[in-house]
C-alpha cells in the first residue's frame, strides 16, 4: 500500500504538470519560465589533429647535396579539437556581417529556457547539472512512451540521443526539467516544453519544440573567404528551420573551397546561431605572422649567410599579414633556386591556423671563386689563365665574372657584369654588360676535306671574335623577355695569327670576302621557365624563343635574321623505388637564317653539346637545323649519377645554301644519330659530365663537359 501511494502521488504531480502546461525546467513548475537568453548552436566538423604531416611541395632538387625541398610544418599546432564546440581559437580579423533577408515564420512568442552549453548535434551530450526540484515528491515513474513534436526527423533523432527519458524507462520531474534544458543546449531549438499525461502503466511524455529558423548570415575571421561564397553554400538553409546535416555539408564545402584555392592551413572553426536566427560562420585562415630566414650549412646546422635577408624578403611573394598559400610558397622556392644562390631551400611553419610564422631554410651555394692556371699549346705557346667569379656580389645577387688567358702570342678575355631584374623594383629592368676577345678553332672550317681535294699548305682556320653588348631583361606576364644590342668583329686567321680570306678550294671564309666581318645586331627573346631547379632540374619545362636581326653597317654590310626555338621537358619517374626520383628529360630545338649568312654563322651540329658520338661540327653546317635529344637520368649515390642518352640532328638539306658550302665540301653527312651512356658528378664548380657515345657512322667518342646537356 505504501508503494501504491507513492506511485499515485508521483502520477498526480506529473499530471499537475500537464494541467499547468508549464516547462518542467523551470525552478518553480507553477510559475512561468524565465526570459530566455541568446541561444547558440554548433555543428561539428572534422578538424585536424594537433600533429600534422608535412605539406610537401615539389621544389627543386639540391645541386651539391640534392634533397627535395618542401614546406614543412614543425608543427603548425591546430587548436581546434574534434568538435567545433570545444574550439578555443579566436581569429584576429574583424567580424563582418553578411545579412541575407528572408521571409520566414515569426519567432515563437513563448521564451525558451536559457542555457550556455553547446552541442555538436551528432552525439548525445551530457546533461547539465540537475536543477534543484522544489517538489518534495520528486519520485520516479515509468515513461510508457516519449514523443517529440514540432521537429524534423533529423532533429528528433538528435533530441532522443540527448534526453535521458526514454520509453520504458523511469523519469521524474527533475529529470524532465533537465531533459528540457539539454534539448535547448543542443542549440538547434529556440523553445522546448514538456507535458505528461497519466495512464494505467505510468505517464506519456510529449516534448513540444520549436526549431531555430535561420534568417541571416554572419562571417567572422575571414580575409580571403568572401560573403558570396558563404551565401551560395548556405543558401538552402536561409529561411528554413536549422538542419544539422545541411550545416555539416556547408562546412565540408567551405573546407573544400579552401583546399581548392591552396589555403592549406585554413579551417572552419565554428558554425553557430542565436535565437534571432543569425548564423555565424567563424574561420581561421592561416594568416602569416613573421617571415624569417635561416641559413644552414651542408649538415643542416645554423650558420652565417652571405645573402642579405632584406634582399631575400623583397624577392618573396609570401608577406606578413597575408593568408598562407601553398602554391605561393612553391613559387617562392622555385624563384630562390632560379637566383642560382642556393643548393637547397625549404619552408617550415610554426604557429596555428590564426597566425603562422614562416621560416625559409636556405643552404647557400659557393658563390665566389678564383682559379689560376697555365699551360702550353701550339696556337698560343706558353700561357697563363686566371678566372674570377662572384654570383652574389654585395649579398644582393649581382654577378661579375672575368676569364683571361695571357700567352706569348695572344691575349683573350671574357668579362660580364649583371644586375638581375628584381620583382621588388618592377619599373627597373635587369641589365647585363659583357665584353670579350676570344679565338677558337672553327667548327665550320675544320680540315676534313673530301679525298678529291688536296689542301697543300692549308692551315685550319681559327675564328677570332672581339666585341661586347648590353642586354635588358624584364618579365612580361608569365614570360621573361630580353632585348639587347651587340657588336662583334669576326676575323678568320691561321695558327700564326695571319688573316686568311679563302679556304683551300677558294671558297670565302667571311661574308665580305676579306676575312674580316662586322656584325651589329639587335637581339630579342622570350622564355618561360617552369623547372624546379634551373641547374639540375627534376621536373617542369622551359621554352625559349629568340631572334637576332643584324644592321647592315661595317665590313660585310650584313643584313641577316636568325630565329631559334628551344623546348625541354623533365618528368620524374621512380622505376627502382629509390629515395630520389629518376628523370626522363627531352629536348627539341631548331632554327633558320633569313637573308645574308656569313659561313661561320652556319648552324653546326655534332659534339658534346649536340649530337654526341660525333666530333664538334662533324654532322652538319647548315642554314637551318633541327636537334632532338632524350636522356634517362639515374641518381646512383651522392654526388654521382648515371645517364643513358640518344641524340639526333639534321641540317634539313640546307648545307648547300651556305656560302662556300663548308659542310658539303668537307663531307659532313648533314644528318646524324648518336647514343650512349655517361656519368654526372656534382662538384663545387657545377655538374661535371663524361659521355661515351656511339654514332651511326660506326665511330665512338669519350667527351667531357660542364653542366647538363640541357
């Protein structure tokens, strides 16, 4: 009888709640609920964990000690945990309101019970601290059924996971109060009330709820994300009761937008609303704090750099206060390699999505060198040489070089001074000035005459050139453009230095017929370099187009135009699973001459920089040409690599259009093919290469050079 009395008392209390139609979350079930405070809700998103894998960037391979450059997080700590409701990050940017008017039902007239907790909407949340009941008869009773009214199926499932009262289980007045508070804590409802009705087995429980209706959008923490993007993504939610699934999809779309636009550190921090239906989207986009430069030695230890840090900062596209973009970081690494000052360049990141510090870690190349030597040759007798080169004069990438050879019979030199174009000074072009005096054995006029020719007392011609020029460079869009003016006086001499005008067959060796020509020419060109490393590329491409137009002045009065095109492509492959990729490299080039053509200006094919397996100029001397090469470059071990190669060249049948037909009378085939293998060694002076090639004439040669073939 005691237990029956207790049950009757409990049912009477719950029935009284039904008659008064008051929310049980109220401290006093017989009075009206208090005025509700502003309501918030949140939608969970999949946020990155505190530790991150490196953001790999396909940056150039190092030269002396090749390494794949990368943007590296060390780490970028993400403060957002698995649910946005627990995020503590606060963006530093100013909140911007994006109001989108809608026509939707008015707000409920009955104020909801206030709560400050948030819910992800996807998992049941712990109930708040139970309110103290004023009913001394707060006894348990069976809930025979539980209904949710006024909410979508999606919200009903969230509410059922949130409340503690379930059909077949026990409940009480204080538990129902806590359930109402927990429902409001999800943030998806602007009002929630509970009523009960007695039946023979217990009570039926009905939760009457009112979903929040989204009326406008507010964007916070953004610098690059625009209101147009957010409006488009959340358009279907405006004017409608809040839908957690639509909000989750919106968060995913925003995250994908950041990814597609290379904002690799940006994330959606929070999505929440208030009872007035204002949906706030809070983001943190990875704003750059400080830009640092750190110089490292070959062992990766900090060292003193020669390059000035303010010069480096002026050359970088990433700037403090901007949002970090991985593609911009990649462009910076590529540009640093193109300066020719660094063997290795990486980027490390430190901070969080609100503010990240960027550090450029640089390993400098040996930029300055002096070499002294000497020797003896039949042409020059005893001679001494001196070479000085500095690619980083003053620490600002100004370049100066001088090579001189002093002998008992001759003086030769080649000097240049270059101030490259600076992106930080867009109105000032780069400038290069050079002067030279050189003398070499002619590749056009070698002594390989056909057997029918007797060349008595004939000495193989030498080409002597004296001159200089000035060239201006400046980018035009994605291309680098150049414009120059050059003067060259060419003289053809024997080994004793005497001028000779004709070969053994009486063919002219110069255009003027005197053995001396003057050539004043305007040169112009454009190039597009997308290689990861201009010295030793592993991926990317480079294309160049050049033309040279002579001005008919001086000896020979030459009016000539030469055009050339050159394209190279580099494809990384990994057939053997090595740490560093192999490289398939392809090159095709061609050119032609329009108008006058001094014979020594013919295109010569054959040699270490042309068709390997042939001697220099032994394939052809033509007015036009085409040359194609392919290489398979294999890293073996630092600093050694191996190469398999094949070359093809042709004068396109133009040998007989060159004055004096030097290629025809010397029996040059006009077309040649070579193949073979070689070794590459990274050294302080650059890449040293040795190639052993076989040609289609049955001959072979071991040839040496500096730098890659292309």
